[in-house]
C-alpha cells in the first residue's frame, strides 16, 4: 500500500467532509478535473484554490455558502477581490482534489488554499506554507486546532470549522430493548448482541470510508486524554513506540464485530458513505451508523429522521469518544499576493466571520470564543467536545499520516486480511516513513 495510493482516496478518506459539504458530492472519491478561473482585471486580488464555486460575484442578494459569506467580508474590509480557482464535480477525471492541491501549491500557482489534513502535513513539511501563528485570529483557536495543524513548530493552516465524527443512534430502538447508550467496547458488543437476538440481523450500518473512526477512538483515547500527548507522539515519531501497538485493540474490536455478524464486511467494503447504510438507518432497520456532525443537520443525510436520534462518541476505554478531523486554509509560502492573502485569511477566520460561518452551517467553530447552539441530537457529542474529550483523526505532528492510512488498512481487514497482517502493514509504513 503506497503513499501515492493513499492520496488517491484522500478526498473521501480524510476529513474531506468540508469538501463534501461544499460540493454536495458525499462519498465520491474524486472531484472532477475542470478548473474554473474567475480572474478579473484588478490590481489587488487574492487567488484561492478550493472546491467551492463563486458565480456572479458582483450580483447582490445571491444566496451564498457560509464560507462565501466570509470571503465577501474580507473583500469588503480590504478592498480586494478573491478569485476562486476551483474544480467542478460535473466530470470525474483521473486526479483527485488533493493531488491537484499538492501540484498547485508546489508550483506557487495560488495564494490561499483550502486543504485536507494529509496535504497540510505534506506541504507543511516541505516548507510550502506560511506560518500563521502571528495572525490575531490564531490567538483565539481551540487547542485541538493547534495540535492538529502545527508542523515543525509552525501553525500552517486555520479551518473555519472543526469536523467531529460520532455514532448516530436510533434512541427509540435502544429504549425498546432497555439498552443504555454504550460507553465502552464491551457495552457496544452487548448492545449489538441484544439487537441481533431480537431479529435485527446487522445492528451496525457501515461503509468503506468511516470504520476507522472506531479504531482511532480506541487507539488514541489515552494518548489524547491522558496528559502525556506530546511525549507519546514524540516516541511514535522516533520509532521508540509502534503505531501498531496503539491500533491493535481497535482492529481486534472490528474483527469481532465482523465475526459476530454485527457488521456486514462485504457490504461495507463496497458501500459509499451514507449512500450505503443511510436508507436502512432511516427506515429503522439498522439502529447504529457512523457519520460526521453536519450529517445531523443535513436533510439529504440524517437531518429529519422519523425517530428520536442521538449522536454520541465512539466506544473507548474512556467512554464515549468523539473523533475530530480538521481541514484548513493555508497561505503559500511563496504566494504572489501573500500579504493580501494573509489579511484576507485574518478576516475570514476572525471571531466575527467564524460566528457567521458557524451560525449558517450550525457547526463547531475553531475559535474558543464562538459557540453555536446545536440541535438536541448533537448535544451528547457536543458535551464531550466542550469537556475537551476527543481523539484527533489526523494530526500533522505525527510523521505517519493517520486518517488515510487507517482507512485503507481497515479496508484490507474488510477484504479478509487478518489483524496481524494489518499490524504488519502499519509497521511497514512506520519504517518507511521514518527512513
């Protein structure tokens, strides 16, 4: 499993939910290779590469996305024009969004970039991204954002939202069988046993992209919540500790779910996110699925179920554990319009702009000063996050990329690989990375 193959899947495997929300193509592994440039004759402009499209930018009263509203704020405050360089999703080509982002940033083709976590890590290590720690907005960031997007001591990306994954639970079905919401892996297995014994053949609806959330929650519950995060990551980066030692309990747990028939491995292996398991969950045939925060607000996902839905953290030794993944806007280190790009990003990630963004999309803000009231279904997950209890699914400070690698190795498990074979793959990747 080569690093290049991991990037082939990055737009879906990674916390590309931000990308999905903006392009409305959840579960698609690639974004079409149709670049659109909205350049205009303007002495002060910033070129931004993202999956968004900005049509008729000079027309008033046009409905805009949450991010687009913050772009307008920057344009009006600074007297600049932000020209989008974007992909459409009309035609799918060979290159993924992430592959093109890497190419454009390495060749200094744009000023601002909206990047997935693995690309942030790669470009940060290559020195292709500016240090944003001097921005006023950087002072307001949650610790989780800094932890995720600091590379070699530099804050290289700032997001407009923090993406949190959790278990989407049909609370009515849990109540029907007098089941408490699961806290630990053992609790979860017991819930699945009861459901199956009562005629629910496959209690967990799964897809080929997001089962790694179970693994990550169990692998890093102690690392991120035990008070010794920096030292443990340093030991992993030096090779003193093995990633496989952290990962093994989560993979053994998934294998047990498969062996007991609680997850249909064959179906999960070929199912796209939400498309594969969503219908059964909404029809109350499956009581448990996994998804990201925004899916609870989205009518095209799970925004209006005909039952009482709750979103909780994944089972772990420390109880219900949110898995968080963070994208981010970055400025090219050698950007042509670097000064204006930095100023634009300052406005777009200010508390004022993030409040607009968060209230529009009803998402978790990266600023510790911006709180948005979430829907009742999300309260259990939100409570844990507000307690600073979480696991990072992607961390630029780890030399071995987490989300994409774990996603692909979980897929090998679904396809019949043993747990030992999966651990050997982690060992191989760690050795390759350190070399």
